[in-house]
């Protein structure tokens, strides 16, 4: 059943600070890439070691994950996340959903289904790819317990009492969702955003947005395009994610960026009032 919806005001004041952890900032291959000996993949700087892109939102006692890719287990362990209220899914590519099986420890601790919020298209992909989770009959004992909630770009929704505004972007030809919570917005796997959707996030204080590398790409913003979009949106500070080993070493790239832009790295904490 779809989650209950309500009218979201354009500027929400949260009762307490929102903390966001970038639990992963790498591409679908991660960094280092298997078999690669480039200067990034062989770097000893921990900021150059990137799990697949994902994030964790903390708000008081609320814990919400954005995406659950192949590194989900490691990300939850590394962030010391002992309970999780929900998962928001941006889209159905492997590097964003294939860790779904690892919700089981959260199921076993609380003995409750994990709420997963995504579009109907993503729901159908999850049902196909995790058939054993959603089987109507002869369900395997110990399979993850997941409760799907349908969302769309057109309706805000609540997660554990927290107000969330979906924002649609295009990942090549595929629509994907980003999310705005209060004065924070998260957009990954972005190539373009329609003007009406940009209005939903214009002027946020903190923005996480993907920037693959420096060259043109058919389904991702490159560095220059991401910086131009950040200029349009005007956040106080922006953080880049979904970063390829072709971007360059963290220490060197950071020196090239505007003062209000940070090259994200795994474990980076963002605080937004």
C-alpha cells in the first residue's frame, strides 16, 4: 500500500539537526576498481577508497538509509547502525538495490518488516529480482521481511514521521528519484533535471549531487556540469558523490573546487539544521 501523503511546504524547519553520512561515494564498480593500477586505485589515502554510492540519514532516533547496494552490510557495520527505520530507493540499478538481503539482521532484531520506499517501477524490479522475498506461498523461512511503499515525484510522503519530498532526475533516459528533507537534498545518478523538479531543491542549505568524472557521459553529470548545476541551485555547501577513479585523487581534485563544494568521501558527515 502507498505511504500516506500530505502537502509539503517549500521550506521546512526541522525540530533538530539532520545528520547525513555518506556511507558510499563510488561508482557501480567502486574504487579501487578490480585489476586497475591507476594512481587513484593504488592511492593510500582513505578518501580515495569508495564503496558504492549510498547514504544514511540520522534525525534524533530515526535512521533512514538511501539505497542498499552491494556494500550495504559493510556500510551499516561501519556506520555502527544497529537499527533502521526505512530504506529509500533512488532506482533499480544493481549498485543501488542488490544488498536488499542484508536487511535481515534488522528484521531479526525488531521482528518487523523493513519499510522500503520506491516507485512502482522499482517495486516490480525488486519483486522480480528478489522473488523469494515476496513469494505469496511457500515463503522461505528466514527470508528478508520487506514492506513496499509506492512513491512518486508528484507527492511528498512521511517516513517515520519525517517529511520527504521526492525529486525526479534523469539518469540517461531512466527517471530516478532524489530526495529533499528540510534544507538538505540528495541527488545521485543524475544527467539532467527538469526545471520544475529543480524548483523543489533550489536554495537548500546542503546538497549532495553526483559527478562521475571530467569527461562527457551519456547518463551522468561530469564535474563541470555538476558545478554548473550547483551554481543554479545555490546551496550553502554542496558535496559530490558517485565518483569514478577517473576523476583523480581526492587531495588534488579538492584543490580545484569552489570554496563551497566538497569532494565527498566515504564516512563524511554532513550536519544540516
